[in-house]
C-alpha cells in the first residue's frame, strides 16, 4: 500500500505534489487565483459556493448509484473524465466515492444520531452529501475544517444554500467524536454481536449472518468474521496474470508490479493505470483475481486418465477464466469451447480470447442448460468435432469442464462498493435451481473419467455445499480431493496450516485414488483473494 493511503486504503491528504491542490501539510491550497476563497470552517455563510470537482465527482457517482442503479466502477471513470480530474484528484474522488459507498452502513448509523429526523425522511441528496462528509471526517485523514468547508460548498453548489446550513450543523456534530468514540456510543447497548459487527464493519445484518455460517461450514473459526468483514472494506489489490505461453510479466515487473505470492505467473500491481502497460492492452497479460487464477489452473492441472483434448467453459462471460484455461489448453494441445448465454458477454469472451491462436477455441452463445443439444449443432474445432462423432448421439465429449456459476457474488463485495446494499437474501435462493441445472448439464457433456469444476464467487453454504450435495445425490460424479489439486498449482507452502483452504465434506467418501473428498474455500482475509468456492467432480 502506498504511503499516501491510510489504514483503510484511503489517501492521506498530506503529500501535496507541486501541482496539487493540497499542500504538504494536507491543507487545501488557497485558490484566490481561481477567483474563489477558502474560509474558516467557522463561517459557513461565507464559504465557497461551488462544488470542489473531486467531491462533485464522488457525489455524482453516489447519485447515479442510487437513482439509476449504476455500478460505481463503471460510472466513476466516466464522471472523472467528464470533470477532467487529474490523476491525483481522480484518486481522491475514487477513495471518497468507494469508501463512502462501502461504509454507508456505519455512517448512516452515526448520522441518524446527528439528524433531527429519520434518515428515510431526509432528502437523498442531502443524505449523500452528509455521507461523503462523514467519510472524509471519520474514514479519511481530511482535516475536519476542510471536510466541513468542502462538503458545505458541495451542498451549496448542488442542493442549495438552505440545505448547506443543515449539512454544516450535522457534520459539526459528526466531527465532535472520533470514529472509536462513535463506535463505542453506537454499540454500547447492543448485546447481539451480529448487529454490532454490522454497524462497525458496515455490512447488512443478513450478510454478516451468512458469512458467519459460511465460515463455520467451510471449517474456519466463526470469530474470524470481524477480519473477513474488515477485508471486504479494503480496496482489493490488482492481480495480474500472464497468459501461459503467450504473455509475460516482464513489462509489469519493470513498472513496479511485484511477483504474486500465491500462484506462479501472477503479479500484484498497485501503481496506477494498467492501460499504460502494452502487455495488458494487448490482452497477453490480464487483470484477474488470483483466486480465479488458482481455480482455473487447478481444473487444468488435476490428473485425469485418457483423452485430454476437449475443454469447456460453460458460463464463460466475460472471459477471465476462459482466457487462462484457453492458454493452458494451447500448451497441452487441447481446445476450448467457451459458452455464454448473454450475447454481449459472449462478445467479451471472444475479445478475451483474441491473443490465442484462432484454431484453439470456439465461442458459443447459448443457454448452458442446453449445451448438450447445442454442441451437436455447433461448428466446433476439428478435434472436438471428431470427439462428438466418436461419442455419437451422447454428446459427452469433454475432458475438463468449468462451471463458474452465476451466483450471489457475496465473495466479491470488496470489488463492487455498492453491491452489499443492493443484494437481497432472495438473490441467493433465486439462483439455486440454475446453479444445479447448469452443473447437471455440464456433467451430461463430460466423458466418463473427465472432470467438472463447480465454482462460485460466494462462500454462502446454500450455493456452495448444498448444491454440491444435490449434485452428488445424482450419483453420476464423485468428489475429488479439490484441496490437493489447488495446492498443487499454488506456490509451495502457501496453502498450508492456517491457510489450508480445504474442507472435508461430512459423509462423502474419497473417490478411488484420492486421499480425501474435499472442497476449497478461499477468503479475502486469509488468502487475499475473492471468497471463491471450488469442488472438483469426476464423472463415473
Ligand atoms: C460468474 S460469471 C462467469 C465469470 C467467468 N467465468 C470469468 O472468469 O470471467 C457467470 C456467467 O454465467 C452467465 N450465465 C448466466 N446464466 C447462464 C446460462 N443459463 N447459461 C450460460 N451462462 C449463463 C452470466 O451471464 C455470467 O456471464
């Protein structure tokens, strides 16, 4: 983490460069030359009447998330461009918007003690301005007077003079206590740990509860929950993968990336715009969570007997795992079929696979549940086509199949700052039938002895272990020692001891030739990855 960011990954406003609007002490520079004046925080009526551009960007992102259901990670870059922020101000706006969105739950609990009306009855624009102010005061090291002054200026500029007076009064009350004092006050009378953590770590109560169950279900200690929630509030590092045999990490490493600690061919990049790396622009090096890299490599690496030429990624969009699997397939003289139901996402898969030789892959657009019918009609690469003929009407042609199922995404909350507030408990239940049917469809096109990987970016027991048990009930597949397969593609020693991601599944016997029947659950607070689940299944 750079020196310019605090414990929560936010920038300290104390490292002003030559052109910065903040000086070396973190104070906003005087802007007389821009025709505006900065005033003392104690004179609200005389404060600036226009919104500071980086705070305005953060505010517009919050509004777009609320009013247009926008994704912050998509709308933020557009808004930064619209307001022509320089790199430094863009970084500040990013931390302000993302941090405020993530920690909204904590700030709302504090604001509800400072407002004289319920939050629901507060004008949403005023509420968003207050949240941004609270984050600057309690979550970033912006001096109180600057946070107040600038947020009042923002409110005055985008909402009006009346509301700005109220924003000033409320933020003054917020600034009267430190974050720790606020937490003590808010949680003093709470006997329920889940509610306490929900406020302290800014997650909805139902997600805290689900995570605690998930930790227990995947063999970890439920008391880890606080660390897990805290890890969700950190900005994730950018992990890179060099497509094996196609890309290399040299350029990234020359530009301050550092080698990844979990898996070979990976690096961690924390030095700004990835687009400046030609290897990334060309798609030969890709940004990909290292957990995704691990599961893709584990499926490619697990031992199978017999043919190994036809690989399938059943739910491939936008193509991250497909690109890595496809490159590994090329090295092994195998070919990849990448299927995706949404046309625009199938186009992204085609784009992700561009660096591969054209003859090495096929992209199909279709419902994965109908893959069996669809592959019989498809124009597949020659060796897969031959295999289809060999298996005749059955269509069970594939040696390795990835089912990276559509899921609640609860394991990647740190990537989508607003996601935790949008998701509902029903989202988990809604996807369960689809997850099961996709896995059954995958099994139906896998040849006996071939392997299916069931993967989710969620640790929720309903969409991980329960789906697995339903699949095993079908009697067509057996659970492999997934943890051993994952360890074998990780760097030596890193998934041992407390970092062992494996869990034995009660009542499930090891398959022939396997030490154990295990699943794998990765965690942000243990492995620095998304909370990704994997079960490797061998077709009988
Ligand atoms: C978790 S994402 C896959 C991520 C991808 N493997 C990667 O690494 O980039 C799940 C994908 O499944 C797709 N999907 C949803 N329903 C599907 C279906 N019935 N058949 C095939 N794909 C489906 C979604 O559009 C989404 O792109």
